[in-house]
């Protein structure tokens, strides 16, 4: 295939089609080597195309040259970029340069960046200017990255929203000792000058900062103007004791179709850069601020700000996770709700421990004497050992099936996130729960307790009906849809 494409290039047949195919092929190392061998050091079949009369041929030729990753191509690509008059092609040359090491062109690229940042493009030009700016910033940023900020404003007063879901807002509100709180539909609103203790509360999902705007119109340029005129920059400067530029991303939670949502984000982000005089730089990946727009019923947006500049310590131990891992704030909420039923200095077992989050969050709220974790997934056990080490906790993790587990003494408590059904049939999962309760009865002390988080409440209630040695002490519905539940169960003689 590569040879056929090479021959087509030499004859000039279907150039656009051939270059697009080559561009895809050049992602593979073997294909690049084969193509370079065919070229035998004579690259004119490609470099000459940088002057072709058709813009898309020029642009695709540049992209192929870039993916060949030979530094000698930087000069012809940059020269072609400089003489290109078609805006919609210029970003192709920059994408090609991004594949190469070309610091010698940094001064010129920096000047072009400044030039474009001063431009107020028309409607037809805006898309192409945005794309060129995006790649220029990436190229310049490789050598001159923007300053990263760290949250510094711990002595300031803030209005915050701690998101929690719709059922257990009070569990988070109870842990706020300094600040005025209001329970919201899906969280807690707080006004406080003591933000450090709030950063340590483990049961909320996210900390968001509302702006002094009640609503934004669903028009990207009007929304950008309103954001720029809000207290957004004031908040960022207060939080970081700074007055320079910040990298942000715009997130939008909306009923818009995906393509319209994406278009809104691009246009609004670009307009916000202009409206703030480049105090805010739009960056989809390397950002430190998220401006989140939440669509209301009437179609307007509520703006909220999330900062990624905090020293996040509440789950600092959790460096390892697997696909089935429970969210740490959910594990913390489970432990908080179960607190009245937990005993200090107990001997604890998690028979499906994953990376150990349930055990560590349980120990945070009520210190255990001994902790054991079991799992059949070796990668999870490896992660659990590392997480426990980072948490400074001693946990005995065992790579084993719970149903074959034997131990020299009984446990006071089982706490676990019960495994999802996966590909098991209903009959197989029913058998699984029967075996679990049998094994739990075997390894628990008299009056031992189980804290079970599960999305299979019918199987649990069936076993509670069949097994008189177990009594349900408390049941919590853990999500708005009623899918997950928390059961506090006691073993009795």
C-alpha cells in the first residue's frame, strides 16, 4: 500500500486522497520507515507539494512531512506557513511543526501568537483563528509554559457550594463547624472564612464557587461578556494572590446536542479570552480553572467555578484505583452514616476490598485495631498495599477468594462494597449472596456486624428472611434512583 501511494504521489494522481491515506499510515513506525526507504533521501515529491495550487494538498503534504519526524522538514514547513494565505490551512503547518523539535522558530511563532491575540476576527474567520491560536500556544508553551498557580487565599471569605447528591446533604453540613450553611437540592451552600477545615471534609463530591450571576443567556458571546464583567477574575486573584493570566476550560452541562454544545464551548471560550484581555486562556487539557455552566429549565445557565489549584489532601492516599473502585467520597459517606454502629478498636474484614478505600475511610472515622482486606484481583491488591502505605495505615491484604479464606480468630465487623452482578445470571448471583451470608456467619463474632453497600437489595433481604441469626439494624437508600443501598446488619444468637 505504501509503495502504491508513493507511486501515485510521483504521478500526481488523486493527490488529496493519497495524502490523507498517507497521513493515517504515518502514525505507524513501520509505515514511516518503509516510506522513508522508498524516498531514499529525496523528499521533493512531498516538499514540492507545499507550493501546490490546491490549499488542502499543501496542508496535507505538511502533515505527512511532520509525521515523518525528520527535523530537516521544519524549515520548508515553516516557510510554507509564512507564505500561506488561506487561514483554514495555516493550522496544518503548525500541527506539522508540533511533531518536530524547532526552537529556532520560537521568536517568530511568539510574534505570530501576539498578532493573532490582538485580532478580532469576523464570523467566517473565527473558527480558523481559534484553531491556529490553540496550536501556536501549544508550540510556544513547550518552551515558555504559563505560570501555574497554587491556592493562597486561605485567610479570605468565600461562598462555596459543596455538592453531595440529593439525599445526604445534612451529613456534610454537620461537619462544617465554622460558617453559615444552607441546605440546597443537591448540596450545601457555605459562607466561611475557614476554608482549610472544609477541604478536609471527606463526604462532599466537589467544591464549587458560585459567581455573582444568577443566570447567563444561552448565547456564547453574551455569556462571555457577562462572565468577564462578573466577579470571576476577582475571585481568582483573591484565591491565588495573583493578577496574571489563568488557564481555564469551559464545561457545559446542557440538554443541547453534542455538536451544538461543542460549538458553544469553543465560541464562548474564545470570546471570554477577548473580553478579559487574555487574563484567561482557554485550554482543553492543561487548565487550572473550570468554568462550569449548568443549564436550568428555562434554558439559561448558572455559572460555577471549580479550582484545581488546591493542595488536595482528603484522599491523598488514593493513588491507585481500578475500574470497579468505589468513589472515595461515597465510601466516606458510608462510613459516616454507619458511625453509630461502629466500634472502636474492632477487628475489621473487607472480603471484596478492591484498592482498600472502604477500610481506610472506615478507619478514618472510627479507628480499628486490626484490618484485613481480601480480593481475587491481583492488581487491586497491589493498589491496596500502596494506598495503605500512603495513608500510613497497617492493613493485611490477601490475594484470595473470600469463600476459601480461613483465619485464626473471628472478626467484629465486615464492611464492603458488594461486587456487581457482571455477567452472572440471576440464579448465579442468588447463589453468590447465599454463600456470602454463610461465610459471613462463619467468620463473624457473636454480635458481629456487617456494613454492606450493594445494588442488589432483594438478594440481601432474601437472605435476611432466611437466616434468623442476622438482623437488619438500619437501611439507607444511597442514590436518587434507589439503585444502591447501605445495610447495617447484626449477627445474633
